[in-house]
C-alpha cells in the first residue's frame, strides 16, 4: 500500500535478486585450480613427500565428512568440494617432512569438530583448515616446526633442516645472505609446503580476484597492515627491509589469500572486510613481536573469525527502501517498549 492507500502489485518476473550460474562447487574448483601451482612449487622444492601429505589430508577430510553425514543420516555434501579445499589447505600449511598420519589427525579436528558439529559448510565460525593447523601446532609442535632445506639451497646449508627467515628476523642472529628478497619472492626458502613462493601466491590471488571468488579488500588490508606496522616500528634500525621481510616470509600471503577470505568466517560488508583485514594484520604483528611463535597468522585469523559477527553487526547494510529515519523510529519504538516492560 502507498500513501494514497492504493494497492501496489509487484511483478515477480522481475526479481531484485542477483542471478548467477555459480555454485559452491564451481567456487571451490577455482580455489583448487589456484592452489595447484602452489603445490607444484612445493614439490619442486621439497620432493614428492608433500604429495603424500596433501593426498592423506584430502582423503581424510573427504572421508570424515562423508562418514559423519552418513552416520547422522544427513544429505551428503562431499560433492561441493569444500572438504577437498580444506584438505588441500591443511596439507599445504604443514612442513614437507610431516609424517602422513599427522594430517589425518588435523583433518578429523577440522572437519568433524570445527565444521560438521556446527552444521556443515556455511555454519562454522572458524576456518576449518586453520583450526586444524592450530590444533596440530599445539599437539605436535616439534613436527609442525621442523623445516627441511629446499633443493635450491642444498649445498649452501650444512644439514637437512634449517631455520626459517622469520626465525632470524625476530631472533638475535643476522639474516643469512642466501635469504635475499629475490629468493623469498621466487620460493627458494624453507617453510610450509604452500608458503614458499610469493610470486605464485600473488598470481593465485590475482586469479581468484579476476574470477570473483574473493574480494581484494581482505588480503590487501591484511598484508598492508602488516607492512605498515612493521615499517613504523621496525627492528634493529632497518625499517623498510624489516617490513618487506615480514611480508615475504612465513604464511602471510597463503593465509591472507586462501584462509582469511573464507566466506563462512569473514565479514560480508565492505567496511567490515577492511576492518577484519586490519585486525588480522595487527594481531599477526603483535604475535610476531611478543608471542612464542615467530609466525602469527594462524591465531590472528582465528581470533578475528570470532569477531566476524560483531563486525558485520557494526557495519550492517541498510535495507532496500528503508530510510535512516525509519531505522531511528524503529529503534525508538523498541526502546520505548523496553521501558514500558520495566
């Protein structure tokens, strides 16, 4: 009804909804395509064992999702490929020397405890892959922090394991010359299987943005915050190099592109996404400076996952056709009703 009490008829043939042929499966397939070059670089640097780790992780995630929904007589969801993406990300976030049984344990926690117990895809409030990695870090810290020497540095380093650039960055020892910006950019560095090559991760980010799988806001605000804060505060007097090492080292880009942008656990509002990315970056820097682990991205994103509902509430979108005056009037009516109830 309008102001003249005339009936208004809406033609449902012209709905305001946005129509698209994309579904969860197609989105997950794009993420898998973006992650395959990341896996290839990991295999090139660390040999074929990472393939076994990733394969066990994917198989375990798919099995646990299928088994849980089978036992509870729920509709199967493994066809949407979300379990495959979780397994792939979990496997890529581990050291190349990880025993094959470790990702199976992480997969159980990620799929059953974090995802399925809360209703499945879209209802979990933590990123399953990151939660699984955090569980493994707290349970098997030595296995999850033993870094193999990449093939490109074999012969340069005496030994089969080595410290990561972040360990030197926040330690007392000087950064070795073989950890140049170029080597970190190309992937000639130790670390988790999926974090070594900045070049490939940037290319993957561009692919996902072009395919409209993710927005630029979260990864750019996340990485940008880390760069700006480390540039401002610095360490050992060298601010710019210190900031650049922080961006190129560790799992920052892997987490910012593939995990912080998870639909279920990140804000949907524009302002909320920027604030979320800033929070992830700020907590990452805080953990790197004062925490017990040189890498802080995992716990930073998980903490911000818990704040997503509050962020979206603070940046909630105005309803179509509803003015600010209508919203203020509704709030006043609710406050009056509460006062009357007292």
